[in-house]
């Protein structure tokens, strides 16, 4: 079993109104989806021996209006995983 420690220092969300989000719910949604993706798909081979990425660009995505923290967190996690996963 591999332990993965992931630290996201800063998350920039253009076009998202921060005041409308429950930050704890968003963090929980990102954590849950990233955990699922890493468990199922693993890390990129460049990172399996340890390492870091200075930044990961997530690209653009659409979430349903009024969808809340969970769908947004899932999209964010998939974007992050795109930069660190297999």
C-alpha cells in the first residue's frame, strides 16, 4: 500500500463566487474524489518515487448552476488528477 501526501497551497477558481461556497464541503468533495481517483488509477510514474509539481493547470470545466460544493469539488479533483495521475 502506498501513502500519498498531497498539499494544495493555493487553488484559483476563476468565475466562481467564493462567498456562495461552503469551503469545508468543497474541501471534503475534492478530498473524496481525489482519494477515489488515486486509489483506482494511481499516480503518474514520475511521482511514484516522490516528487512535486510546482503547479497543475486544471483547464476549464462547466458545473451546473447552483450545483453546490460537491460537483465543483469533483471537477476540481479530476482536474488535479489530470496533472498527477496515470
